[in-house]
C-alpha cells in the first residue's frame, strides 16, 4: 500500500525486534499512514504476489473488476476490497452509524465453530443440503469448496460425502490432491522408502500391509489381514525392528515389544501348537524374511 507520501508498507507482520515500546511506535506509525482495506492487506499477500509476478511478464493488461451492489454482507466486503474502503473506526464505540447497514436475516457470510476437520465437513454437508432445499435451481456443479490443505481434509470428505445415504448423497469430486494422495501405490512406495528412518510402528506397517496392491502381491485376503493384525496386537509388537532400532533414536537398547520379539514369540507358539495352517506358514515366512532383510 502507498501513502500520500509514497511510503510503502508491507501487510506482513515481522517478528518483534527491539523493545515492545519500539514496536508499539511502529504500529502507531503504520496506522497513521496505512490506507485502503485492512482485510485485503492482512489476507491478500498471495494475490499480491501473484499480481506482482504477472506484472513482470510482457503482456497486455486489462481490468475486469466488476462493481458489486451492496445488498448483502458478502457484497459489502467485496465492494470494500474493490474500492479500498474501510467502514469501521475502532475509536468510535458509542455508535454504529458510520458502518454499513446489514439485514439481520442476511446469511451470505456465516461462521461455524467446529472442534475438528471431520466436524467441519459434517457441518458443510448439512449446510449444502439446506441450500439445495432452499433453492431448487442450485446444483452441486454450481458449488466449489476451497480449503487451505486439501490433503488434510480428503479423508473426512470421503467419509462424510462418500458414505451419505441416498437421500442425503451429494455428488462431489476432490481436486488438487498431491500424487501420493491420488495413488495408494505411490503412497505405499514412499512409505517403504522412508521405513529405514522411522521407528517402524506396528500401526504404520499394518497400514502399509493393508494397501490393496501389497495384499494382492502376497495373496492375503481381508480376513487373513484381520487375523494378522490381531496376532500383531496380541503378541505385544509396538515399534522397532529389534533392539538396535532404539539405539538409532538414542534410547536404551531393548528387544521388548519389537518386531523381532513379537515374531519370535509367534513362531514359538506356532511350533508348540503343531498347527498345519498354511496361512500361518505364509505370514510367518513373509515376516521372517522381512526381518532378515531389515526392511
């Protein structure tokens, strides 16, 4: 932003340097010279950087900004950002006459306090259903939902929107996910590559084994996977390939609750029982070879 004197102020807040009094003086100076819309200044850095990059290219420039009406709260905010206006004054507390008038029934902009991403998506699903009921002409293809990190919300979106019953189902698609989120095989490969630097948690390796392509490679059915998971839990496996894994993380050497400990325990139990279950033989061989290979 530029003041009348041509002084440029960055909307980003830098870390404190010097005393609190010095920074308070800087804030007062910024308030004195700052012009425009504070919401745009605090949240418009990405757009500003994008426009800056575009301005460096040799191309024609056209303005396609549209002047909005001020019929709703959202339109008021949009118009203020477009015209670099501000309809607030923190020094005036006894009246609101300097502010724009908003209809009490206006729901063009709503805020919802949710305790988790899953709850956020559930509230979104309910709000969309209410919008479709209120406006029959509104279609799912007319709506786009934007989030800061789509990868973090993808599991919740699939759980809520994908498992909705027929009368509550809303067609949807998820865009802009990273390649590892789109491809379970790629995600499994990346997890395998990172295994030597991890603690080899039982939950992580079971999640890796549950990948459809890996289950198909070792010819393990869902029932057999459930059995293997129960064995891992009951044998006491928690983390670490063997006692050397703890030393890699600067912890006391211990074989207790490692994969080597659990596999040895299961093998001893299998040899004593005298069972001839082919699935047991198959899983034990895979686990034993994995331990020898040290992942």
